C-alpha cells in the first residue's frame, strides 16, 4: 500500500472514531430512571402484634391533598439560574546575552584572512503572552409535574417525571428527578426546584432550531483532540 492511500485510510478511521461517540446535533440525552434509594436508618423497634395503628396509605379525613404516598403527583416549579465567569492572563519574557573575549596567542589575536576566528557572541530572547476568558449564564423557568416513586422511612419522597413538547420546529424534553422533603411541599402541592435534593434536571431538544445552534461534524473533528493544529 502506498503512502497516500494509507494516509487517506488513517484519516477516514479517525473521523469515524471521532463521530462514533457524538450525539446527533441538538439531541439531548435524558437520565435513566432512578433506582430505589436505600437510606441509612437507625434500627427501628418492630410493631407489637395486635396494635390498632398500621403504617401505610389509607383514609385520611383531616389531611390536605399534598403528595405523600407512592403514585401521588407533585408539581415542581423550575427556578434555576446559574452564572459563572473566569479570566486568566499569563505573560513571560526572557533575554540572554553571551559574549566571549577574543583570545590571543603570544600577544596577538588569531585571525584568518584578517578576520578574528576565535571571538564569539550570542543573544537570545523569548516572550509569551496568553489571555483567556470564559463566561456562562443559564436560566430555566417553568413547571413539571412528577410522580412519587418511593417513600423513604424518614418521610422524604423520591420523585421523577418528564414533559415532552412537540412544537412546529422540533421536540423539546424537560426531565426532573430527585428527593423532596414532605415539609417543603406547599399547600397547593408544589415545590421549588431549589428544594429538590440530588436533583437531576435535563432540558434540551432536537430539530432545525436545535441543530442550527450545534457545530457541524467536520468542525467537531477539527476541534477534537485528534487534530494537532
């Protein structure tokens, strides 16, 4: 195999490898379903046989409609807002000079053709200047109704849910998972996303609008770690 076909084959393999792990432009990868949470709890005394009270859902005449059992619905109000910025500046400078005096033999300099051949001098300098800055701001508002999938012994609720929107320019997905405290649920059966522990929130979509904000596959290749440029 000649050198040119081998280079073409290597380039094609690199492009395939770089694209194999990429997601479709504008696509969003939702989190998998939450596994049952196993909390660390102190040993509890077993209930006495024949007691009147038995834990579990049942008829509650004087309680409100806030979520408390598996299968109940809870509305989470999304109030996420993050802002981050960083700036870095680096500057280095170095200069060096080296000079050797002209040696002499028997009091006279060594010359060749009238030129001094043993004298030497060197000068070097280098400098580097680097500057970088990054700024990011995200904001997410809305609401998602989730389902209680587990009630922990301490009363906390494990919830998860998603909202799929099919619009005229593509699909959008909002997914929320986490653990909420029953005491944080408001009387209208809502809770702010800032009150969700171990929260996993996904927002994204696919379609022409999402793809217009994504980098093309060839640009992703030339911006990957496979290219030394």
